[in-house]
């Protein structure tokens, strides 16, 4: 009968006289994971790339061919009907991008849209500044006492209204 990768690694460890604890301390792999590898109980391992890394480190430490150990591990998973978890899977992104779509907008259209957006933003800023200057400027006086035109000197076409404000005559 063919030996499993766990049995081969255990035999390689025992022939070299290496204790499981030594492997655990040097590779920083938990004892329970090493025992799971030796008994081929891969469900106790964390899964994914960790399984392969643990088997590779174990094989390297005991002097077993690392690539052969990984190949045998993959073969054992296929025989058990399990899928190798760290193999690339087809994954459809949940983020929608236009990477695969045909771009129908020309660079000139993009440039014109950018200029239009900048023009609109500039107009909004200018309108806000104009509103602020006319509405909240402390230098302008509604009564006219501190304005350019004093009460006694009115240019032609200006007449005083009943409230003391100037009205421009047309």
C-alpha cells in the first residue's frame, strides 16, 4: 500500500531522530498541526495556503523534498474529493468597473466635460463672492451717512427718498 505524505514525513522525522517538539519550536508550527499532518487529518489545519506552508516547512526541516511533499498533499486532497483551497478560483468582482466594456467616450469629450465642470464651479464661486460682497460688506451703508455721497451733495439724477435713502432718477 502507498504511504501518505503524513506517514512519509513521520518516517523521515523518526529516521533522523527528530522530536515533533523540535520541529514545532524551530518552524513555529503548533504541535497539533504537526500531528494533524502526520495523521493526514487536514480538517484540523487552518486551511488554504497555511496547509501548504506547514507541509513545506515540515518537509524542509526533516530533509524531505519540499515540492514532492506539496505534490503528494495536492494528490491526497484530490483523492479525498476535496478542492485545493489555495488554487486560484474564478472570482467575479462585486465592484463594477468599465475595464471590460468598450469605452465610447473620446478624450476630447472628456476634456470638454472637465472644462464645463470647471466653468460651472468658477461661476458658483464668483456668484458666492459677489453675494457676500454686496450683502455683508461693512463698508457700505444703507443710510448714506458714511457713503460716497453726503447728504448735502447729490449728483444730478439722484433725489432723496422719504426714508432718507437715495433713489436714482432715470
